[in-house]
């Protein structure tokens, strides 16, 4: 039986590599982003959608079911980061980050879970940040901590709520990862923030999440892919 994964924020960076990783693992994939490149792979459906809108998120789920008939995994990868001193945040900053990091998660996850419950199987993965556990006065990031910390908390809550119905819910908490969001010239300096002495690579994230797919007795867990940041410095 071919499994199916929905991956949000799949147009570039971690999301694009997750889509490729799940395809290599034999999954059909629905990749979601506001601007998605087209694909001629019949087992990869690119959906241009804004998951901050509830009806649009439902359309993503409907397309997954229409094309592939089931949903086995949802990776809530879409997110934005706005780091600045707390009193410098604007209302626009608050609206933007909560819309993507929280409302986006809420809409597509709520639309997906009933189908997983009907299957009595499914896996949800939420992507967070180690800044939730490892606050740093030199990198103030209260709104990312507020929203991504919420995803860590709801991971545990949903894992317990749905465990008896065959669903697993896990999170990964990331350190700094080499993506288009970062200037490569900053990697050396940011690497010093991690006990392993380097920033992470996207493959580190992909392999960590695919490990969670292969670990059917793991639920409610937050896997830190952060070069040891959560352990301390």
C-alpha cells in the first residue's frame, strides 16, 4: 500500500527536500506553498495554497484525497521567523507570524485528522525551533518562541488525545539549518551557537523526520535536531 504525505511550505529549503525525501521513501506527496513549482511526477501533486485560510487548507486535503485516496502523514513545515526585541514587534508582525505558525497549523491539521481517524492510522509532524528551549538574549525571538512553543505543547496534547485511535503526533525542534533564509557568510558565526560547532544541513532534518516515520512506538516526542543546543552550552 502506497502511503501519502502532505508537506506544507514545500516550495524550497527544508520543505522541498522533505518532499524529495518522502518520494525516495516511496510516498506519494502533496506539496503545498503559496508559490509551488510544477512537477511532471505523477506521484507528486503541487498545490498553490495559503493554509492560513481555512477553506484553502481544506482544498489541499480534498486534493490529496481526490488524487491518492488517503493521507498518512502531515508535515507542518510552513512557518515564518521574525526575530527582534519584544517591544519592537508590531501588530503586523504578530498577525503575520500567528497566521502562518498557528492558524496555518490549525486549519490543515484539523482538516486532516478526521481522515486519519477513519483509517485508524496517521502521523503528524510539527516543526519547531530550539529557541523555545534555549532562549538567547543576543537573539531575541519572543514571537517565534510563542508560536513554535505552542506547536510543541499541542504535539503532546494531540498525541495523547488521538493515541487510542491510531494516530501519532511528533515534533522536531531545529537549530540553525542551511537554507535560503540564511546568508552563507553567517554560517561560521552561527555554528558557534551549537555545541557540535556547525549549523545543520537540510539532510539532517529530512533524516530525522524520516526516522520518526520508521518509529511506530514514538509519539508525543520532540526530537531536537539542533547540534546539541537543547542540552546546553
